[in-house]
């Protein structure tokens, strides 16, 4: 696990240095370098999803909560990561307004995604208090 982390960090550092050098000559190629490194490391990181998903599934099974809650958790994690990466890429392109817009979109999507959970929580609390 440590070796893979060092490799991922190395790929990102090399890509950042290369992108910095390329920015002087061609900003499009610098951005392509950055996006390529993000995709490569992101795809490599998916190897960690299987053990994480299995562990979370096992823990959720012990709680006897509906699987819909686990699905909401996975969707929320995906939204967080996607909007953070998209926002950072927009920021790297010098488009801070776009970065903030995609982050706002992600936050609003999380609120919308969590509304059914909030409704269930409020029903449960109301029933317990009654």
C-alpha cells in the first residue's frame, strides 16, 4: 500500500512539474498533462474500491439498515470527489468562477441526495417523541 502511494505521489509531482514547464509554451498541453495524471491515478485508485466496498457492505449488514442508505453514501462520496477534482482542474485553468460553480453544484446535489434520509430521520424522531 505504501509503495502504491509513493508511486501515485510521484506521478502527480512529475506531472505537476511537467505541466508547469509546459505552461510556458502551450497551456493546452499543460492541462492535458494534468488531466492525464489525474485520470491515471484515479483509475489506479479504483483498485482500492473493492476492499472498501466489501468492508462497508459487511458493516452495513451488521446494522440491518436498508441498502439504500449505503447507496446514498456511495453517491455522496462520488459527488464529493468528482466536484473536488473538477473544481481543482477549473482552478488550475484560471477559471475560479467555474470552480466555485461546480463546487456549488456538488453541494446542492448532496443536499438533494440527502433529503430522503432527512425525511426518514425526522419521521423516526417524531415517532420516538410521540
